[in-house]
């Protein structure tokens, strides 16, 4: 292997678009990024400009090429991943028809409930291994069939975010096995399944689904117009990575020779997963929740996911900032985040109970309820900022345990990825809640790295995925952090209370949602007068 060869990974997240350059053995050479922007609508919709997202991606590539000397001459492959779920529609000319719907979009709650009640839904879950929820393309297309028929009539392709970027870079209409199968296919065949599509009553929009291609086996050449804009060589192999959570799992250490570790990605969403080597070993739960996603190398990742993980910490920081402004002074988010660990460490464990269901789209793991909302239980006059902050951290850890327990026995070790994994206090709380050692892969951009690992294997820079993992992941593993036995015992006590409380709150969430809906209707009626 030539150490001079370089791969570039693109990771288009919800908030940031990144381009990262790696050597063939996994060393990060540099990165460039731009803020991504989305709009929240009154009806619960959350949308992102399709053309702007692509233009910003190209601009980030330009910046990276300019920032690293001789990068254009050394690069041998480009790999693309991005945020999952959502729906990005384009017409027959490949032009965007609307702003793309994101995974945060919550307007399709009624449609998600409808799909779950269809006569063939048991077969849908059995074949996809993935429960229906409000943020998926299959749910969005059902909403559009009801409320935006003209939009669908004008559409030629239903992309996900990374698929849209891949199309712009290569001109190829495609999706990958992870996203194509979770909504419309069979995890056993790793392809679309007409039984699933028919059972979802979506046969009339089947033609919108792009072909499934596996980036571990194929690539497409970079088109000349983008090469001219970025300085990259025309014809450069472009790999369509799997969805960002799978690429992050690959770069973050889920794949290993012994298959022992689990992985939690503590980002905007909390993703908790285990690797399944053979499709026959997939375990589906009675609640029909969770995801079964195709994983590079013909494996599968089973996961349960919280709609909101660090979004809860964002809420906490925003609340503190608002309180400070009310008191007459400003505090920066960066400053507060740096001090948050120390504040949480001062609070006594287990004083308050927090359910981290802060997403407007509700919750999807390990239960599905679009009306679910965050709750803080146990407040009294002695509860202060430290106690509330610790409760938020503990709520994230309890939600992770809730998800792992829904998939069977917790893994012997859990590896942590995502921005919040940098927090030593949060790591110790998660270790105690799971009762397992946790370990961090010392790499900031696991998603871009995972996409490049796929490209490196497909291009023959590594003999196999196993040898690639040895250099890209194993060499970056941090020390295992064991759980504190006393704190772990406290979480053993808290866990059934946490679960009982969230089960009891279901009717309350539903009633509150109805009240909000009625109030929103009155507001719209008054504003139209």
C-alpha cells in the first residue's frame, strides 16, 4: 500500500457538512466544514434546501482541496455519507422540487400510526426488521399521497440526503442497501421487496425509488463539471456510503473480529446497536420497534434509537443562556459546555428522573410514540441547576440502557462515538447505567472515516474489511472505562422506575398532543381572519 494515497470522506449531517481527508491507513490529514441550515415549520415539518446543501458540499470540497497541498494529485477516491431517513424529491431533469424533508420532520404522525395498523404490517416488520416511525421516507410518501399529490406527480426520484449528493457528484440515481432496505426491502435479500411495498400501499410510487447499489462493490466516476469546480480529477471514483449512522458505526468500532462490542453514538440522535454477522441471527422484538440495517461486508446492525440525545443538552444550554440574558448578562454556549461536566459532577446521583424525549417527532426507540415528550420527575425546593443538569445526563444513559435491553443481552463492552462521548462525566454515567465498560475510538469524524473505509476496501487499498479495521479503528481505541459498582447499583434501582414512568405517561402525552393540536387550529383560524 502506498502511504501517499488519500481518500476524502463527505459527511452531510443535520447541522454541519464536513469533508475530511484521510491517508490510506486512516490518518486524518485535515477537514473543512460548513454549517447546514434547516427550517422548522408550524405543522411540525423540518426542511432543508436541497440545492443549497449540494452547493455547500461542493464548496467544502473546494476549501479542502485548497487547504491541503497536493491533495488533488494524491486523492484516489471520494466517499459520501449523510443524515438518514427523510425524503428529497427531484424531477426527471434531476432538479429539486422542494426543500428536503429531514429525519426531524414530525408532520406524519397520523400516517405512521396508519401504516402500523395495515393488515400486512406484521409482514412489513418481519421483512424489513425495522419499525415504522414518523421520520421515514415510507411515512413521508404516505403523507404526500394524502396531502401533496401534485408534488408526487412531478417527481421522478425520491432521494435521501447522501443519495442526492451522490447524484449531483456522479449523475447516478441510486441509494444504498442500508436506507433502501429499511423502508422498502428485505434485510435477508438486501434489496427491495414488492411484498413490503404492496403491504405499505406504496406500489403506485415504486418508480420513485432509485436502484440500490453497494459501495463496497461499486463506484461511479466524478462528473467533469464538479471536477472543474473543485479541482478534483475528473473520473475520480465516488463511493456511495451507507447511511451516516452505519458509517459512524464502522468508523466508531462496532465491527471487530470477535464481534464483542456494542456501540452507542451520542449525537443529535442516540443510536444504540449490536452487530449481527448472519441474517438468521437477527432478533425482532414483540413491540415491532428498532432498526435492522445492512452493514458493510454482508453483516447487519440491529439498533434502537432515541430521537433526541444531545438535543437535550442543547435545550439545557439554551435554557441557561436565556436565564442569563433575563438576568442581564450573556454567556456563550462554548463556555457553558466546558463547565457543564464539573457542574454535573457536583450533584448527587439519582435525585431526579428525566426522560429525554425532546424531539417534536416523539420517540422511536425502544417504543414508538409520536406524541412522547421529555419529562422531569421529582423536583422539589432543593432542586437546582446541578441536579437538573445531572438528571439530563442520567436520562441519556437510562435511555441507552432501555434501548440495549430491548435487543437482548447487553454487549460485554460498549464503544462510544459522537460529540457527547468527549465528556468524561457522561462516559462514566453511561458505563454505570449499562453496567459495562465503555471505550472511545479516538477519532473525531467517524462517519467520514467509515465511508472512506468502505472506499478503501472497495478500491483494493486493503485486502478486506477486517484488515482495514485493524489500521483505521483498532489503532485508535482508547482505554476501557469500567463502571463504578456503587453507581451501577443505583442505576439498577432507577431503571425499572424510569421504564414504569415512561409507560405510565403514554396517555398523558396523547392528551397533551390533542390539546396542542386544538390550540394550533384555533391559532391558524384566528390568524386567517
